[in-house]
C-alpha cells in the first residue's frame, strides 16, 4: 500500500487537495482535543449527570469559536464545524425533554441557578427550570415535610432542618436511582 501511495502521490494529492486547503499546516487541536477529552471523561469513572450540560456548552463554545475563525480556518473546515454544531444542538435539545437535567443542575451545589445565568441562558428558560424544580418538589416531596412542633419560646427548627436536609438528599437520590435504574 505504501508503494502505491508513493507511486501515485501526485494523483492522491490532487484528489485530496491537501496542500491547496492547507490542512497539512492547520492543526485541529482545539476541536479534536475537546472531543477527545470529553470522550475520555465520560468513558472513565462515573461522571455524573450534572456534567452533561456544562460539557455540551463547552463543546458548543469551541465549535462556535472555530466557525468564526475566518482568517485561519478554511471554509470547508468551518462548514464541517457548523454541521457538527447542528448535530450537537440536536442532542442538546433532547435534554429539554427530560426534566431531570434541569433538576440535577439546580440541585447541584456548584451550579444551582447561577450556572444558567453565567451561561447566559434566556430568562424564560431559567424561570422554566426554577418552576420545574418547584413543581416536582411540591407534587412529590412537600407533603413529606414534618410539621414543626413549637415549644415555649422555641420553634424546634433544628430537628426540622435535619429532616429537610434528609428530604433533599432523598429527592436527589431518587433522581439518581431513576436515571441509573
């Protein structure tokens, strides 16, 4: 096969147009590295669901930055990035069909609603996410809260606080069990 490639190098170069496109000198480091790192991250260990949306946001940013590099990237590469971005967005939109992603992001101690704000999500999406968590809580968990027993001069909040924390943990655990099922 190597002999064939050497013998027909001119014809192969003309067909692949490697030199004219400048693909030999351009390295797709940013784009390829982000895809490689994401694949390795989600293939190793036990990544959690809260990492899916930030990972997709980061990949989207890298693709967008690649598409707008008109001086350094050939139009064919930018077009390929555009198609990849469309594919990514198709999968990203599937997260909207599951309330679980929104709930997990809001309940995650590092993200909460701040993630959506810093990621510049639209205000109505942030409100929707907040409403989903509130509706699921009210429908499935609010009735489980203990009623505080008031003592003379004390509201008995320490025991209630511990029970609320246990309830939140239970809520988070039930989501995890539902997903890993």
